[in-house]
C-alpha cells in the first residue's frame, strides 16, 4: 500500500508540474513579443491569467471562489492576501479580473524565463535594501495612479505556520491605501498549503480542494496615517479568523512537515 501511495503521489506531482510548466512554455514566445511595448503589457497579463487558469483546471481539483464583495471594475483596490504557498499567485491571477499588479520579492526576477516577464510586468522588491523598498513603494504608488489595482501579500513571505498563524503584517499596503484613500480588500486562501506545501525545498503536490475568499472592502476615506495600526489589525483579524474557521473543520495533514525552505526566499 505504501508503494502504491508513493507511486500515485509521484504520478500526480508529475502531472501537475507538467500542466503548470507547459502552458507557460507554449505561450512564452507570445509573451516575449508583447513585452516589447508597454501598451501591450495588459495582454501579457491576460496570457498569464490564461496560464494560471489552465493549470488550475488541469490539476483536477475543485476551486471554490467566494466573493463577499461586489467588484467595481472602475474602482482601484489594494488586495491583501495571506501567503501560504507558491500556488497563491496563480489562484489570485485566476480569480481577480482586470490588469492588476503584484508586489513580490526580487528573487522572482531570477527565475528562468518567468523572471523576465515578472521584472517588466510587475513590481519587485528586495526588503533587505532600503533603496529597493523605497523604489518599490514609489512604483506601487505610480501603478495605482495609472488605474491598476494592487496585490500585496502583507506578510511578505511564506511563514513557518502557513495556514495556521499569520505573520505580523508590514505597513506598506496600508500606508498606500490611506495615502491614496483607496479601499483595502482582505483575501483568504485557507487550503493552498495543503495542495502545495513549502517543505524544505522538496516538491510535494497533494490533491486537495482549494478555496479563495474575497472579503468586503474596508474603506479608508477620511483615515490618516495615525489610523494605520488599527487598519492593519482589522485586516489581520479578518484573515486570521477566516483561516481558523476553516481549520476547525479540517485536519492539517502536513503539520508534521517543516514549513520553511530556501524557496521561501523567492516567495511574494
């Protein structure tokens, strides 16, 4: 039985990796062409959404999308998802429509092929560098001024307690929201770490239903930077409560694995 279980896991992992890589490789020549002009970048984002949606469908696992807000396509938002897996970006890309922008670690730019796309299409930051952090903040502010909504993982990386306890949130997304007077939208993905856990650099894919909850937006009209700690705490509580609610009805089958790896350094 152990041999059968191991073999089935390896087959499923190979299947998922193949269908994650294949759509990107097939569409990369088109993306490389569209990257040449900034006015075409919206189409590159569309290709990446197609890539993410195709891969998720071929994983043969249900993805439940729960919208608790009515999305206004003309409104700019700052989405703040929890970070628990390398599956987070594809799930967000699949779910949230429009030409959204991401803020992610600079290590993503070092990934072969994809790094070139990310570097030109989205925003990278090296949080070890004050200069890089300041530059990414300016780019984030500019992208909002251009009319794009922004996705920032407020934890900054995948925590060791992914799917259980959130890391302390960083100030960046909430400062931006207050300065731009834009709504903050908490986003909870409670099961991604079950499907693709961060296991000390080892690739382990396990079939598991997925879910994403897009919570009601929190308005920031009239708020000042003095309200930042309260806003940050409010978003933290919303996401943490949602995670706990799902954990109460679910046993974390991967709790015995170490939830930290070198790959975390490339997380968003």
